[in-house]
């Protein structure tokens, strides 16, 4: 079937869901502080999503029990909200997906809690830089591999590692559509990008080695060596001259 290309009307719907996801993520991120539990953060997201007349894209997805994913320190992605309390010096990755009027928005960021180790702060900054480079490559005429390679290039130049077992993805009516978007690989390879394709680009970057493991809960992904990990994500629409970030709040 190939990679779906959205019509202008469909892109308008995705802008709505994207902005909603971004607003929820921004509000939850404001509440990340020492002493707050990851379940508390999930409850904030649940109420905000419900108040918007939307649904969490994650709750119940393949049995996932939370409205958002909250992953702390060595947890890469898919952290299940629970009793764990955030501590000073943690880095906390928040991943928020919503379903609104039939369309999905998916976005993530990693929050630095208080006075964090400079290396942890550099990890988060490099992960954000990698996302920016990948989005800059998401333009009509480029190849999907150009997006993947942009992430790898930024991350490895900084001395960090790209997670290889988990990838970004296409997004639209379904949370996960074609294509899969690895965060590594050669430039100039893969499908040609066309304006109107919508992609959830999400670098997952480890402080040390790229290897990961999955906890007994079947969801939480951790670095195998115990190093820190950061995760950021935007839903974007491929454009003719530049990508449009769909998961941005107004004025941000």
C-alpha cells in the first residue's frame, strides 16, 4: 500500500490532534518535580485529555495500562506510571499520544529535574538536536534514510548511542502506520518522501551502549548497561521546503 499521503483536510485534523497532544505534554511537564509520582503525572494527563473530549492513544493499546508513558533515568521508553516518585537530579521522559476526532497526535520530551549532572543535560540537549536535524531532513524529495541518518549523525558525533530495537513510525488514523523510521542507517536509501506524509520522529538516545532490555512487566524498556537514556518526539508533516511540526503548541 505504501506510505499514506494525507489530504489538506486530513492534515487539518492532524493539526488539531497534534496541538492537543502538545498542550497535554506541556502541562504534564510543568508538574514534574521532586516528590511527584509517575501515577500522579498520568492522572494529570488523563484528566486533561478527557476534558478536551479526546482519548489517550496509549491506554489499552496492546494492554498498556497508562494514559502516558513515564520513563525515568535508565528507562528508555514505555515506562508504566506507578508509585515511583521523581527525585532531584532525575531525567524524566514523557510520551503522550491522543486520539481526537479519528486522528492521532504523538509527542514526547525529556524533562531535567533540578540540578542534574552536566552529562545528563548534554544527553538531553543532543537528543533534541538530533530530532531537529531529522525534522530538517523530512522534506519532499529526500529519502526516509536521510531522516534516520540525521539522527545517527548527531548522536554518534556527540559520543552517545542510538537505540536500535525501537523506531519512529508513520501516524494518522492509526497510531502506527507505515513507514517504520529507524534512528540509524545510511542516507539516500529508502522510500522517497512526499509532501503530506505524516511521521512520528522519535530519537531514543543512550548515554553509553545502545543495547536495551525489557522488564518483566512486558513494557518498560531499559538500557542494558544502566546508563541514562533520553527520548524526544514530534509528529511532523513532510513539506516541499520544510517539515511542518504538528505537535507544537500555539506560539511554540
